[in-house]
């Protein structure tokens, strides 16, 4: 029972490098999202998707791109990494019914940008 | 837009003592409320949620929370904590208009001492 799988678990980048954080879920959830977690700030929503082909911005979208070509996958792209993007990133998914159920989280990716 | 304030950033507590974590929210519309827990080096998992109905909500691991609409609060309680309850706890809110967009508080770190 894999749930939400994030790769890699750790990554170190140099300023200006690009990379993609992978997220996959096997629960057939319509809704997927990316959060970043910073000390004292909780989790902030970066981007989200309510289904394949549909994405939208959260509260901190600058510097990040997403796409949703399949129900299962929701990668997060950093086009030109900056030190301000040093954070722990969590992918989460949920079924999208009339009432909010719960978010299922991956185990996170710890990203350091030097 | 909704927001969440967790009033305590750190709560030290002795084993078998009670604990209360305070959460206040603001929103112009009706809300759904959640508490999530993050154990060290793990993703978040749902403790409990309030969607409607009884204002006293029971969750996993002996936790409960009470929704108080007049005070816009959703405080989390446990009558007797264990060492294994050492974790970070997040209060979160979504509103009826965008039930899949959660706003998280900054988190409360609970440290249980023997």
C-alpha cells in the first residue's frame, strides 16, 4: 500500500540549477497538491490540481511550475533554484467529494539550495 | 480567505499530564477544521476533523477537539500524554467555497518528558 510517494528524499542544488521533484499516488485521487514547510511558518500551498490537465496556483507559486498529465503523477519543477527555495516539500492527495475528507501526505523532500 | 493562528509554538509537558493546544481561525464563510500530526522525519497524518454536527470531535490516539464557532476556535486536547505523543501538531482550515485548499497554522511542537 504505497499511498503518496515522493522522490528524492534529499537534494542539494546550486543556485540557478533546475530540477524536478516527483510525486505519485496510487489511490486514484483527483486532487493533488504541493506544500513547502518552513520553520515557524507551517505549510504553505504552492500549486494544486483537481484532475488531469487542470492546475492552479496556491499562495506561494513563484519559481515553481507544475503539470498534471495523468491522475497518478504531479511533478514540481524548479526552473532556476534560489536559496529562498531551501525548504521541505510535501506532496499531498485527496479524493474530491462533496465534503473534504483528508489529505494524504508523502514523506517529504528536503531541498537545500546553495 | 481563511487563516489559522496557533497560539503556542512549543508546549513541554510531563508524561501522563494533560495537554491542550490552542487554535484560532478566521474566515468569512463556514469552515472545515482539521488537526494533523507530524512525527519526526515523517509526513503529516490526520488526527481528527470537524465538518459539521457535534462540536466535540474525537480522533486517533486519544485526542479530541472542540469547535467553538463564537470564539472561532478549535482547541486540541488529550487527558494523558505519552512519550510517543512528542511531535509537531498543525491546525488547518478550509472553507466551503474551496474545500480542497487547506490553510495551515505555524505548528505547535509538543515535547513529552518522563
